[in-house]
């Protein structure tokens, strides 16, 4: 009887035991798609990693900026901001004095005086900010922890300014734009463009201010803030940049139609016109 019992038990075990294949998934704790139920790593590089995701709030003295609204600056002049577009680049975060950036790069064609065109590899974090609110996926950012300083640039580096827009990837911020942010091979890109009407009347002629590398002395200005930003391991790094156009257009005498004077004042206001938060 005992032998028969064992034979029956062995038969039952053989009939009810199956060899299950391992469950594969992403096992990297830095990834955003970590699969805690997996017991074997995926074979096709299935892991995805955190992105630096940027939201840009555009305000006028604490209220949402609207292109159909009339505003009064600190000198009492009324005006309308019809549009503002600008480039941001070189997003950098500091942790105890060490800097970190995204890890994505891109090869693009650039102008070269000696050989007409050549190729260069860029950190691919350039963003073109427009009025329509959106989230900008800047690029892969895997460093986690607390960052005590933030920095980015308004405009483009000297080499990025040499990119040939007609040969840039479709949809890239440095490709051709409908609003003519590429001027010509001499003046290159418009780093910031502001269109204003100088009083509250809707029929007032528009003034278009185009800021190129020459307006900034060839060096894109830095937006730098001491702050407290935290990136949690395995999650996207969410960042909010607030542009305050009251500060940007502060002190401008709109009765003086000299655009060079306006532009100089706007450039001096840049350092107080942006803030960063989460």
C-alpha cells in the first residue's frame, strides 16, 4: 500500500508541475518602468529612463499673460504684448558643486567658413518657448537627489547658432520656423522675439524686437537660481520655469520709439524675469 501511495503521489506531481518560463521585464531601479513582478531582465532594452520635463508659465505680474490684454508697466505706459518666443538651452543642475545635464545628444549640420558645411554633435536640450502652454520633454536625466542650484541659457551657444535650419531634423526647435527665427547666414538665429503694441488701442502698429547673438555680445545670457529641487529615483524630473513679463518690460519708456534703448533695458531685466520651482 505504501508503494502504491508513493507511485500515485509521484504521478500527481508530474502531472501538475509545469516548467514556467521566467517573467521578463525592466529590473533597473533607475528606470521609470521598473517591473517588480519580473524575475529576469528583458532582452530588448525595454527600460525607459527619467526625462527632464519642463513647464513654462508665462505671467504678467502674477496673472496669466494674454496677448489680447492691455498692461501697464511701472512707468505708467499702457501696451499689449502680442507675442513672445525665445530659445532656452544648456539646462544644468548643481549638487554640492557638481553639475549634471541631460545625456541625449544629436548630430547636425553646421556652417563652416572653410568647407561650407560640416557636422557637429550637440547636447540635445534646446527648447523653443511659445505662448501656447505645453510640457517640454527636454531629454533623459538620470541623476537623482536634491539640487541646490539651477542654470540654463536664454538663446543658443555659438556652435548651435551655426546650425543649418534647412538640414535640421523635422520638428526640431532649430529647424525652419514659420515666424522667421532664422534670419540669414550672417545674423543666424533670433534668440528672443517680442512683438508689442505701444498703447492699449488694438489698431496701434506693432513693434517687433528681434534679439540675436549681436545684441548679447555673442554670449547667451545665463538664467541662474539658487533653489531646492528634488528628483526622485525612477521618476521624471518635473520642473517649472516662470517668466514674468512685468519684470522683463520694467522701466521701458514706450514714448521713446528707439528700439535699441528698449532692447538694452530688456536685456538688463533678464536676471529678475525668471524663476524656477517644482
